[in-house]
């Protein structure tokens, strides 16, 4: 994910910044502890598509 696109995307829950995790192909909101999948280079920023993350995963 390029940095310009990432700068435009925000968490749909808190409107906070998202972190790109290339290995998992996910966008992560640290504040809400949510991971949003990126499938075929398309971010799926629906709360129903997100998974909750553990504190260990956020480290």
C-alpha cells in the first residue's frame, strides 16, 4: 500500500490513523484494536469485516 493512499484512509470507528501490515495484508487501528483486511489491493473498512486484535498482536 503506498503512503499517499494510506494517508487518506482512517478507521471507520474512531477516525484514527491506520497502520499497514504488509505480511498480514491488514490495516490496523491501534486505538480500537481492530484489523481490517485488504483483499486484492482493496481495503475493506467495514466494521463487520474487521477482526479484534489482542494486546500481544499490537506490540
